[in-house]
């Protein structure tokens, strides 16, 4: 018989894609989230809508006989949600409750293995001041100094998972994701992340106009396409390495160049206007040495390939949405 897995956060971007991936591998999958997946990534055998902040709900969805739990549920969003400070209490409280309750339910129901999605946001601000030379090796996480409460919660929760492994013998696998992107993710409404926001702005812009980019545009990042992220997640879960380990791309790009890439893909003639906005650290890039060493694999797909797929999907969403808008007479 195939393995049984639960994906917490299955209504979200990565969780939805992960459900599909596990189904293709022959798993029986239960999705759990506050909401169903709005973009149709919904091939789970069973989907339970509910709130993981409630320990009774957690205990109800995690039953005996489950082999693996993938805990991706978190109160998160892009820079506009995480770096303004306006949502700090919610981000910390909501996510930590999901993690504590999931671990307790897994312990009580003897789940064999848990995957936890941490983030590159745990890395210290002092190592990411130079946009051309950010330091994100796993062992550079301490002395801890994340630049957001989101990052602090992730770092605390990494330790929480490792404590459960140490004290209760649950196998834990922890990845630090670096900007995962692709189709079928949030692209509007304030919680979208940079690649989706960039594609949306370009798709909505009239030829010859301007798009706004937060900050001076010289800040750097790397972005990993969703299918490569899931390949790494599955390889990590199958390995005997607990992590934490980076899952990201090493193709670093300045944000203005990233905007130019989206513009070029669209075929439009647009200019960039840099405006004030929440930007996070000056530079960040994945360091995949440990990933290669421990799981013998690292992503290689060029950023542009994933951006073409993402732009096409978001552009079709923008066209659909504009058809639904009733013109004011
Ligand atoms: P997402 O926001 O699309 O998905 C998260 C899901 O969790 C949402 O569907 C949300 O409804 C659900 N959720 C939140 N609170 C819940 C609760 N109390 N009960 C039940 N469900 C709840 O985010 P994503 O991009 O798919 O990210 C998945 C995970 O990966 C998150 O833990 C995130 O912090 C982590 N991560 C993502 C990235 C990235 O670039 N996308 C980078 C680093 C880390």
C-alpha cells in the first residue's frame, strides 16, 4: 500500500503543488487549510477545512497510520505583509500555534516523519548588508539577528521541531526556502510576493507606461521555481538528513534586472520607477553547498524559464479579472 501524508497549508501556493506532487508519487493525501486552494491545485484524496491554531482540530486531522506530515501552514505574505510591522503579532502568534499544535498531534498519533518549511528570513541582517555578497550558509544563522518577526518565529520553530526530534524521537526534516515562485500562487491582494507582484504590474501596465518597483532596485535576491523546490523537498524527506538546509536558487539578480526580465518576457515597452517601499535585506542568495553534500542534488533551471511560465499564468489571470470588472457608465 502507498504511504499516507498530510499537507498542512494545502490551500496555499506550495502546499497545493505539493499535494499534486505526492499524488503523482502514489501517496494517499489529506490536505488541511483554513480554505480550499483557490487556483484548483486540489487533487487531495481528502481535504479538511479548519484552523490549526485549535489543538483539538489538529488532533482530529492527524490520526494514527499517517506516515508523513508536511507542515507548510503559516501566516505569511510578501514584503508588504511581513516587513511593515503591522502584522507582527498575528504572524508570530498564528504560525507558532500551528507549529506547536501540529507537533503535539504528531507526537500523540505516532507520525513517523514531519517536514517543516522554514525560511531564508532567519538569516542575520548583519550578513546581508552587501547586495553583491550576502552570506546565507546554514551555519551562519547564529548569532541570530533576523530582520523580521516572521524570521524570528521561523527560527524558534526550527528549534521546536528539533527539540521534538531529540525528546520524542519524531523524525524531522527542515528546509529554509528562498523565494519560491511559479503559477497558481497569490498574485494580488497584498500577500503576493515579488515575482508575482512584478508579473502582475507588468501584465496590467499599458505599453509605453511605467511600473513601480520598491526600493532603489539594487537589492538582490534569488528565486526558485516551484517544481525544483518540490524535488528538493522530496529528496530531503527521503534522505537521512534533518537539516535545516537551504532550498533555493543560486542565480542572484538585482530587483531592477528582475523587473526588466518580466518586461522583456511581456514584449511591452515599459520603464521602471523606483519608489519607497518595504524591501527587507539588501542582498540574499541561496548557498547550496550543504544541500549538494547531503542530498546530492541542487536546482539548475534558469530563472527566466520559470518566469516565462509564471508571467503567462498571471497575465491570463489579469485578463480574466479585467473581464469580470463591470465598466462604470
Ligand atoms: P501560502 O500563504 O500560499 O500558504 C500558506 C497556507 O497556510 C495558506 O493557504 C493559509 O490559509 C494556511 N494557513 C495559515 N494559517 C492557518 C491556520 N491557522 N490553519 C490552517 N491553515 C492555515 O504560502 P506559501 O508560499 O505556499 O508558503 C508555504 C510555507 O513555506 C510557509 O510556511 C512559508 O512561511 C514557507 N516559505 C515560503 C516561501 C515562499 O517563497 N513562498 C519562502 C520561505 C518560506
